[in-house]
C-alpha cells in the first residue's frame, strides 16, 4: 500500500531503531549504524529491500493523526504480514510506553474492539491488549 498524501516520515527514524532487521543483523533497540538522526538513511540509494518496502501503519492510514507519528509516541503501529496481528512495537528501553501514551492505548483498545488481535511488543516481550481495556503477557 502506498503512503497517503500529506503523510511522510519527516524526522521520524523509529523503524531504523526499534525494529529487528535480519538483513542488517540489527537487533531491536540500537539505532541502525546507517541512520543519521534528523537526516535519515546514509545509504538511502543502496539500502536493503526490506527498508525500501517497509511502511508503518501510521504512514498508510489516514485515520492515524499527526500526534500518533511514531517518533512522537515512541510506538510504531504495524500489521504483521505473517500473523495479521495489529502491533504496537516499542523500544526495549521504554517497554511500557504503549500503555503510558493515552492516544496509543486508546487506539489499541479500539482496534481490539474491531476484532483485531492487538499485541504490544518490546524486544522479546509482548502483551495482548483486549477490547475491555485490559492487557496481559502474550506468548
Ligand atoms: S516508523 Fe513509520 S513514519 Fe517512522 S520512519 Fe518508519 S515508516 Fe516512517
Ligand atoms: S539501512 Fe537505512 S533505512 Fe534501513 S534501517 Fe538502516 S538507516 Fe534505516
């Protein structure tokens, strides 16, 4: 899906920090060695295909407003292509930020109410968020 008009990554580089990127042997948490904060990718024209293909849900969905941009919330919203889970992926250094940010948590509960399996992920830890506003560790 293409990003929608009026939306761009701008200064956000959250996916270059928070995600596990196998092709770069990059663990979740440390900023990619090729990323320059405030500037973006230093190897933009030869970045791996996985980086070219990736677009978080915020970039793709008009309903997710400007305050939900990942660098402002500390949370990347994405739909996992394998499991179809609606995921909130955060930096292992701030594992509960998806709960502390009320805008993010409200969105996650709303998505659970729509019938999605909603999961927050921080490194190897994860939590399932339910439609009644509760959450619990998730395998
Ligand atoms: S997390 Fe989303 S908005 Fe931020 S840089 Fe990655 S794709 Fe762009
Ligand atoms: S190679 Fe570039 S686009 Fe890919 S994670 Fe690193 S800085 Fe980001």
